[in-house]
C-alpha cells in the first residue's frame, strides 16, 4: 500500500479560516510538509500549528532562493526546478512507505502555490487529493469590505512581477483586478496603476486576516514598507471612463444649420504588427488621445499611459464600436479608433463613416491615419509581386453574397491582375478558399505563382511560395494573406517573387 498525497490550503493567515476538511486531514497526517524561506518560519505551518499531531513527521522544504538572483547554471527557473524535484523525492519516500503526506499551502494550493510543482511530479505515481483553501485576495476583499466585480465585470488576477507596460495595459483593459506578489515590485505596480488611471479607488491590503493586517488606499502607501505578503485591490466600479458620457442622451439637434465640425474621431492604422511599422503620425495621434476604441487584440497593441482609457470589443461589432467612438467625440473626448494594417483596407474607417451618416454625428469629423497594409507587408517579404496592376479582394461573405465574390474573382482573373486575398479561410468559412481556387483555375494556369504570408511581422512569421494548382486550402487560416500572381509574375532563382511593370 502507498500513502496519499494531500495538498491542503490553510487560508491566508487566520487559523479560523482553515476549512473543516483541511483541519481533519492535518490532524490525521503521518507526514506534514511545508515550504519556508531561508532562516524564516513557514507561514503555512504557523497557521496550522495547533492542528499538527505530536507524532507526525515534519518535512520543512526550504527554498534555495527567493529572488531572481542565483548562480545556478539554469538561472532562477533552473534552481527552482531542481528544488521541487528534490522536494518530490523526499515526499516520494514517505508515500512509497505507505505514509500519508499533507502538504500545507498558504491560501489555496492551486493558486500561485508551491504545491502545484509537487503535484506535477507526484500525482501520476500516488493517490492525490487537493483541498481548497481561502485565497488571500478573498480575505483581503473581506478586510477592505471592497466589492471587486459586479454583474458582468471581468476580474483579472495579475502578478506584480509582470513588466510595467504589460501590467499597465492589463489594468487598463480589465474591470476589477487583484495585483499580487508586491514587495520590491510595488513602485513599478504603483506606476502601472497611474498609467492606467487606476490609483484612485484602489486599496492596499497587507497580511490579510492576520493580527498585523493593514488596509489603506494605494495612494497612501510608502513603497519601502511593502512586504511580499500584500496585494492591491482594484474594484471594477472604480474604472475610469465607465460613465464619462451618456449613451441615453437625446438626439443631437442641428436646427437645420450646417456647422463646421467641432469634434473629431481619428481612425488609425497600426500596421501588421511590429512597432517599427507604426507611422510617426499614427504614434503622435495615439499619444494625444484620451480614448482608444477597437478590436481587443488591436487595442492591446497601444501602449498604456496615464489618462488613456481603453475600449476593447469583439470582432464582429464594427459599427457598434464606431458609434461608441463618435459618442465619445460628441462628449468632447479625444478619441482614436484603431485597426490592424491600414484602417482604410477592410478596416474600421468605412465602419466609422457608415456610423457617422447618422445626423446625430453631423458635428464630428472623421480623420483617417494610414498604416502599412497586410498586402504591402507580405509583398515586401516576397519581393515585388504587386509591382504592377493588382486587385485586393476579401473572401469573407459576411457582408456580401458569395455570388458577388465569385463574380469579382472571375473579373480579376480575366483581366490577368495580380490578386491579394484577405480573410481567405476561417473555421466558420472553411469552403470559400477551395471555391475561389476553382474559379481562378478556370482562367489561370495551375502554374500561376501564389505567395502565402502568415503572421507577417510577428515572431511566428512564415512565407510560402507555391502555385495555384498546388495550393492546399486546408493549410490556410485567418492569419494568412494570399497573393495570386498574374501570368507574367516570376520567381527568381533565390525564390523572390516579382511582377514586371510592362505587359506584352
């Protein structure tokens, strides 16, 4: 018979917050294990001290390092991996001998807890059970009497060890937030909160539920006094910009007069991905506005800063987000709507103009800021396939019938134009590319050059040169853009693709 491994959450600090099940298992344990820092008492053991039976074997698992500084050849991660492997070996000996092992975990065992790494190494070998514990942030919200999320609010838990720009972006994008792992990171966390406009209304809780607990506004915290066992709570109802304009306001009255626009929405093309592909004009606009509106992944590419409010939404609500931007502009806010690539090529510019046809927005000007388009980026990587006449077509039939797509495919094929295909294939539109290929082959040779650009400008970038006949639609998804050559398009010996400027 082998023993059972128990990962037991003992809560955030107050022994009275230990669950009845956790207390029962600790009292019956053959072996009680817990983690501790060098020269420090284990907080988990201190919490459960009165429950540990006198005859239990205690295994103190002392961290070899508690910061990112180490001379281990594998760095901090390597040092910790070796440590958890050694800990698992010590506990494995007890389990193999038939002894039940209870590993004490502060808060909850599966929430930023060291037990997870023992579970990774032992759960496949021995019976294992995890007992939930009260997480520290739950105790902190109780101590501060602070509701973090209401109704459809999104709550995000963030480690203070994240890079400052990423922390600021995530704080700006979420409703409620919990920031853990403070200590030496607090100065950076405070700066990120300021950039996201979230300092006011946020609270600092230190050693939640313990006798030495402290609760105070983040603005009043001295960074040098912040221990590791502390956190910041950011309530969702304190998010800036939530009620900065009235969506139910009466229609805008023009009294029949045509006035010069007094408000503006800037529609900004971010380019395909790399920061260096963002234009100087676009960067300047984004640095001056107070609000950024757009599809979530595009909004995420805008660096967070003090005073910037982000409005991220899904992929099929273009007109709705355009109206949101126009409403902000009407209320006197400086606002930019962002698109990937160029906002005027299958981007948000048309959607904003569509929404702006409403007379309510007659006083709002629309300014379009160009960006490098995806077709330009793919063509540049390939060589110069669009160096002569070319056409651009989306294979999506969400906003136009497929019959229209087919008619345009035949027209461009008969005109012998290089053709760039956006939105070639998705999970819900799995057949359109194969249909398009069949239409093109009615007028083009199977040897026609095809360039497939995937994630161009990003770390996962790839470029494939094939032919129209050999193209496999099953390998294509929405991360791809295709350039189908004309009859004159050529491939050099080194694999570069180009289209001559002359015809004949």
